């Protein structure tokens, strides 16, 4: 592995982890698509910052992007408070306007510099090692490495400083407001963090793919745990795995590195959605199958208990004709009866099913509900 490859992977890991940490709070707040809105709308802040400084490396671009991100959130909040539209519609109204203005300004006034829509939207991680940071005449490494490392450090500091406030406002905003915390201010703090992270990731993975790294790893972590510290750790881990695996997948297939990272993040989420212990597809399918079996057993027990000891029992409780009365298939009826026999709920004598004491208790309890 060459030094350039190592630098690319390290930058990718820092970017993915930096995106995953604020993304976890967005997922928990059900505001994940605001990351899409912010990652597009902050283009206007970058363009305005460039027009002021005429320097693509100026920190004012990050400041302008953060301000635009906050303006996006404020605009969504104002539209939502009018009660004319819901939050999703307000988001869809605000960010296209800001994003379109940024695209127009780039196309009209920045055509001769490296600030074009393709670079902003798609990014190119392979070029990151060539953009070096030189301090006092000394090459200290890729600029993207230091930028994303600094942004990750800021994200960690903000989360640590506002841990209790962010946690409380995320899970119970009413209680946070009652205790004197302003959920709106905390939302702006979070969105400022999202904005700074998104603009830092522009040159690395591009605006569109920031959304995948900010949503997919935290969403996968949320499926696997209900504890916030563990969720943040898992989200960061999934982001790092997606970055490294995505890079090598892109290397083997000769495709876009950023696209491969986002695809890998999606595959991680898909895997988590299948094997998650409480919310996974397999667990839900098994739970539904078990509930279906239990419902069938209860229904059969109630049917037998209703006709038990009556003259029609010879017809209603006969195993070979029972499926007609229950409107089931013969296979389902025999399978249900076999399970109930194994569990000691029914017994068969002369082709007739009869409830045991345990089966009778179950039928009586079901009828009392």
C-alpha cells in the first residue's frame, strides 16, 4: 500500500466518522433529510465566502456555509410555524431555493476557478493527497486530512460540551424546555455542527454523498442498540468500515471512491436491518410467524372448547373435517393440531381432538379477553 493510498483511507475514515457523529442525533430526531437540505444549501455560503475572500482555502468559506446551514434550518422552522406546510414540505421549499442561487452564482461568476457544480456535488477523494498543507515551508500532509481531523475534533468537543442538553432535547424536548433548556437553540447548535461537517466533506466525498455517510451508519447503529453512547460508537465504527471497505472496493472495481463508500454504507445498513436483534427483518419475520402460529392454536382451542361435550362434537372436532369449519386448508389444520399435541394442549382419540387441561385453560383465558 502506497503512502497516497494510506492518506486517502485515513481522510475517508475521518470524514465518515465526522459525518456519523452529528448524523446520529439527526436520525434520532427524525431529521435525517435535513442533512440533505443543509449539504445542498450551504453551497450558497461557500460561493459567497469565495466572492468575499477570493480564496478557496479561506476559513470564511466554512463560516459562510455554517451560516447558510443555520439559515436553512431557520427558514424551515418559520415555514413550519405558519402551519401552512409540514416539515418535509418546508424543507423541500427552502433548500432548493438556496441551492439554486448558489448554482447560478457559480455558473455565472466562478466558471474560471475550481469551484464548479461537479466538484461540489461529486467530490473526488483520489485527488486529496495532492492538495498539501505547507507550514513554514514544510509539507505536513494533505490539507483534507487536517481539515477533517479538525472538524472531527470540533464535533467531539461540541458533543461532549452539550452532552446532557443534546441527549435530553433529542429524547424529550418538552422536558428539556421545562428544565430551562431551549430545544431550538440546541437544534441550531446541532445544525451548525452538521453544516461545518458537510462543507468540510465537500472536497472529500461531495455534497450528495455526505448524506449517505451522515445517515446510513447512524441508522444501522440505531437498529442494533438503544443506548446513545453505544450508538455513537457503532455509527463511527460503521462509518470507518464503510470508508476503508469502500476504498478497496473502488480500487478493485475501478469506480468512484466516494460512490463505493456510500454504497458500502448502504450495504452495512442493509446487513444491520436483517440481523438487528429487535428490529431486524429476520427477527420481525420470526415474531410474526410465531404470532400467526399462536393465533391459530388459540383459535383452534376456542373452537374445540366451544363444542366440547356437545352432540355436534363428533363433526366439529373431527380432525379430518375440522378444516371445513375453521375455513382453513387441510395442511394448516393438521400442522396446528400437531403443534398443539406436542405442547400438550390437545389429544387425539378416535379421530377426534380433545382439549387437555392446559389447552382448556388457554381457551378460557382467550374467551375472557
